[in-house]
C-alpha cells in the first residue's frame, strides 16, 4: 500500500534499462516522510522521470516538481497546492518540543527541495507563499517552477 511498490517498480525499471518512466500523479498529498523517500528515489534514478499531474496537493506538488526538467506536465484544468507540513502532536512538553524541532526541519527540507526542483525564489519568499494553502493553476505552476508544460494532446 502507498508509494513503496511504486518506488520498487521504478527502481526495477531503471535497473533493466534507462527508458523514460512516467509517473501520473493525482493526490491530496500525504506523509511527508514517504514523500521524502519518493523524492529521493526519483532523484536517484538514471532514467528520465516524466511527472504528469492531474491534481497535486501538498507533498504531491513536490513530487510533480521532482521529475526531470522539461518533462513535468500538467493537464489544462489541474490544480496544484503547496503548504507547510502539519501534523498532530501529543505528549508532554518535551515530546511536543521534539516534534516541533522535527517539523521545523521538515519545513526547511521541503523548501530546499522546491529550490532544487527549479523554483526560482528565495527561501524567505517560498516560506511566505506556503504559510497557508497556496493554490496554483497550470500556468501559475509553470511560472513558479513546479512544472514545464501543459498537456494538450496525449500523454507525453
């Protein structure tokens, strides 16, 4: 369940040959930790990875952006949304402090990933953008650096 079989399949495909791998994304996001692992998997492959976004919210937007530059696509009516990581925290004050520190680290990693994927903005500017849900249409997503092209006819 989840992205683990997808990652295993991508690694296997990459080890057989270096043909393009197409990853179609339609996701409300999910676990930041699993998203980090999927991001690392995509970035470690020798095969070009085409990311094709239908709707990419939260961590799914970063996965969209992690595809090979020039090979990151969105459909005409797709939506993309970025926001800060969030989660539920419980426990005593020490546990809450530990979780706060971990979430701050995740936030920094997410911003670094966006910059690595081609977002041409400063960390400060990205943090301001994603302080609340930051919605984009395909044209805005391309201008932001998350995607490269809108699909007109057929999957590339």
